[in-house]
C-alpha cells in the first residue's frame, strides 16, 4: 500500500479543478469522483471530455492558455491540479500548454480570490527533464536546472509561473511516466531496436504512484497554506536502473533477443536524455509518500499483464 499521507477520501465534498485531464489528470479526476469530490475538468479533447462527463465530472472543453473558460468554472474551488501535456506542436506547443496555460490559470485564481477571499492550493506536474546533469550523478531539488533546448526553457519558465501562485503551490517534477497504455519502450524491444544508450539510467515513475503523489502533495499544501508559498519535489521510483537493464528484463519476459541500441535520441527529441539518477527522498520525507512500484520490474509486470 502506498504510504501517501493523504488520499482522495481526505477531501470528500471538496471541489477539485483539473486542468489538462489526460493520462494523469484524468485518473486524478476519476479517483476524486469515486471518493465523493466535486470535479471540474478542462480538456481540449472531445473524447476525453465525454468520458469524464460519463464519470460524473463537469467538463469545460477549451484551450487552457485562453481566458475564455474562466466564466465557465463556477463556484468556489478548493484544489487545483495542472497536469497538462504539450499536446504536439513542438516548441510552440510547450509554451502554449505549460507557460501560457499556467499564466491563464493564475489569472483565473487571482480573479476568483477577489470574490471568495481565498486561493486554493496548486499542484503542477513538471518534468525531471529540467535537470541538465550528466555522468550518472544523483540529482535532488537543490541541483540547478537548465538546458539549451527551448522545450526545457519552457518547462523552467512554467515552474517559475507556478512558484508565483498567490497561494500554496507545489511543483512535482515527474520522472519518465509509464503504466497501462504507455508501452513505447516495450514496443521498441519488440522491434529489436531501442533509442539511446544502454548504460544511461532510466528514471521512471508509475502512473498510480503519480496520482498518489498528487493527493499527498495536496494534503501537505493544505497544511502549510499560511506558510511557505511554493515547494519543488521530485517524484521517481527507487530503481536507479540503466536502460540496458530494463530492456534486457523486458526482452527476457517477452521471450525475445536483447535489442540493439541506436545511440540516438528517441523520436521527436533533439538530444539523448542526460545520464542522471533522480532522487525522490525529499518527497518521501515531506509528503509521507513512497512509490509503491519501487522498481521498473514492479510496474512493468502489471503493464505486460494488461497486454502491454
């Protein structure tokens, strides 16, 4: 059982707004509904919107970076999660979804606060790709962020926008997300060719552990609402495995030969991900959270069992 200090039942009857209700945000919304929360979700995907409505959520279909949705989010909101993805469009998509999106949510929150007098806590899911460190070093939240890629710069600026939230805010830097339906590496192993280099560390976080981390972060943010405004935490498992280890294990489970590594970036990336180990011990200490899927084996067993 996950060690998160708070779960959705801790917020029964509260109103949760989820901006970007896709792979992670959609799961958060469904858990909230099942626990008795009122949920409003914003998405630009009509199919996603239909599924969330069927689950009981109020849904706004629109672009997060626009202010057009502001009047549609009615009533006092108690919790805000921004779990957007770039949604394609390259660098422009990153700036539009992350930076402009967070600026829009912040503008809405300031306006809502003038009416209610309160600002709900914000949890924003960023990425460990903001870390430029290489050479197999262990990185924590105290390490510098940076990188030449414009997409990385967009993520860093979005974190700065989140840090200026007028209430309690938490930035969760997520390692590589995997879980049901996220089978990119498995598909590469099946093809016999994997992007990158085998000696590089592959930092991962399982889908369910992210959602548990979000709830734990909400609990901690509510508790410090009158104190420190912003906090940054890494979410990653404890595997510290190399990509070669993961690929070899998957190949064995699938009854396949060890794939070859291209040494080149994965599709859509300009450079191979730096070799570092993401340390999530601060999240464990401050949130009471710990990844239930401690290593890639724990998670990929379930992905494969689900037909991955």
